[in-house]
C-alpha cells in the first residue's frame, strides 16, 4: 500500500537532503513534487491544497531556514502534516460502560463489512471480550449464512435474524439484548446490508436499525481501492446516519492511498483500523504517526512488533521484552521467536513492514529466503542447552559439531552466530527510536 506515494515522497526527501539551504526556489520545487505525488495518489484536491499551504508556511519560517539541517526540518514538517491529515490521535474503538457494547458496521456493498465484522470479533476476543455476531442484512439469506460461517470459523456465536424482526423491531431487540446479557456476551457486532450506491431506502433502513440499537460505535467500512468514491460515500453515511469511526479495507491491494489520506479530513472521523487481506487476522490498528513514517519510507517497526505480540502468548512477549531490556536474550528465545515468525506467515510478507534503512537497507522481500529460517532452526536445534544459553562457549570444534548435526555448512553456523550477536546489540535500543531521533534532529 502507498508504494507509489512513498517512492515519490522519498524522492522529495532525497532532493531536500541534497540541498544545503532552503530557498523559495527549491522549496517551490519540493512543494510541486509533493503536490504531484498526492494528486497521483488520488488524494482529495482540497486536502492537497491545504496540506501544501501549511507545509509552505511552516517551512519558510526563519527558524527552519537558519537551522543546520533545513532539509531534514522540512521532512519533519511534512511528516507532522501527514500525521495531522491521517488523524491526530490513535482512536481505538470505545466500549460502553454497561455491557453489552454494540458496534454497528455500515457501508456500501462489497466494501468488506461482513469480513470486517469477523475481524473485529477476533480482535475483540483477543482483548478479553466475549462477542456475539448478528447480521441485520435481512433480505438475502446468503448474508446470514456468510456471517454464520465466519462466526463458526472463529468458534464464536452467531445470533440468527429474520426479516420479521423489522415488523416488531423493539421487541426483537429486547430479546436479543436479553439473550446476550443472560449468556454473558459483552459485545454485539452488528453487520448490516449494503447497496452498490448510496440510496434513500438503505439510509432509512440503517437509520431505523441505529435508532433501535443505539450503538456506541457506528463504524463506516470503506473500500480503499475505490479511492475518492469511498470518501464520498463516507461523507454521505456520516451525514445521513452518523458515523463514529472508520475502517478502511483492501489496503493490501493496489490502493493508492488517496482514500486514507482524505477520509479523515472530509468526515472528521478517525480511522480505527485498516484491513490488509481477506483472512480474518488481516486487521491492523491504525496509527497515524506510524502510517506517516511508513509513507515516508521510514518503516513501521512498531506495527511489526505488535503483530508478533498478538501472535505470541502475552506472557511470552512480556518476558521477552524483559529479557531484551536486561540483555538476557538467548538462542533459546531466538528459537521461540523463529517459531512465532513461522506462525505469522512468511518472512517475506513481514518485510514490507521494515524500514529501508540501517540493517534492513537494500533487503527486498525477494532476497529474504524463508528457507533460511528453517536452516537457522536446524542449527539452533543442534546446539546443546548450555550453548543456547551462552553462545560465547561455542568454539571452533563446537561449530563443526553443530554444522554436522544440523546438516548445514560451518560458514552458515558462523553467520548465524554473528547475526545473533548483532541482533542482540541492536535490540538494546529499539530501532524505531533510533531512526526517529536521527530524523527529528
Ligand atoms: N484483499 C482484501 N479483501 C477484502 C478485505 N476485506 C474484505 N475483502 C473482500 O472483499 C469482498 C467483499 O467483502 P464482504 O465482507 O462480503 O463485503 P460486504 O458486502 O460489505 O459485507 C470479499 O471477497 C472479501 O474477502 C481486505 O481488507 N483485503
Ligand atoms: Mg455483507
């Protein structure tokens, strides 16, 4: 996602870094590059204009011009402005004080509502919630079945609805809430019907469902691939029904990012999550600051770590963090981590999260060989427990023995030992922090 925009903004970054002084002229050129990058990414025209004006005003400030690194200062301004238009604060969804919390998902047909209902259920369960899935998409029997199957695949309960509830909505809702409370469900995830286009009948139906459910969150689900159309329909849903949060889906596709960069400015509502795949674990909490860094090619190591933590046992990852802090990270832990990475899918898939700087520079996903991890595991498996805890004792003859045991060449054993040392020292300080501090200076 955002590949093209990233490429172009990185060119601006390079250009500015190369300029010793910021002048009206080179700033004009940088702004032109930024404007083109945004317009090509399908960002709303008004948003682009506002963005450009704000950057210009801040960049031509005397303090920036006089600073030792004006190029970097301007890049920081661009980053801060990106964060601002992506939405200032992280906004996780709100749960209501008295359970059950009700989340209602709305959006056009095919935007990903039903899939996102399942994704949110999985996310909420991971946070200790006990969700119940309900679909108010009543006209099509297939809609009920689709959500029922998603619920079943997650091992979560599904509450069936029929079109008759619309004849007696209050009563049906009372039954639903009573059933949820009695069975201890503290979160109702309510999927709704969509249409290909915004139409009055749908809006009236959704407004009615909303009035009886009184949801704490009305989540607009928009397909990022549709660009400005998603922004327009978000605006219509926000005006007609009232929306509290946004989930943008299909950011794994070749969406140019324009929707993400315009939707907050146009609706005034925050993006809570983004969908990055069809599977139910392909949901990421949206962090404007991290996304801005990612767009500027600074990578997104925090999201990567978060992903690892989600997969890992919470206790495990807390212990890991403690070990890293105390520099007690051993091969035994590393082996566990390799297992986790395997659980998360392929390493090459993870590479897209890494910044193209420092130890990751030039490392494209094509060059990351997933088989390497398997080889690493084989090598670690051939170490004795004592060696895993204290790799310093692994001398020449031990290296040979490990190589024989694992069926890998000695130079690979050497390489792993060296990389492990490097990793340990790298972990002392989070890579992200390092990057940010060098950037922000
Ligand atoms: N690649 C990708 N596909 C998605 C994502 N979210 C949903 N989809 C797909 O989009 C299609 C429509 O999704 P669905 O949930 O049925 O949309 P609804 O009509 O709004 O309920 C399905 O094929 C989903 O698998 C996403 O984040 N990434
Ligand atoms: Mg649906």
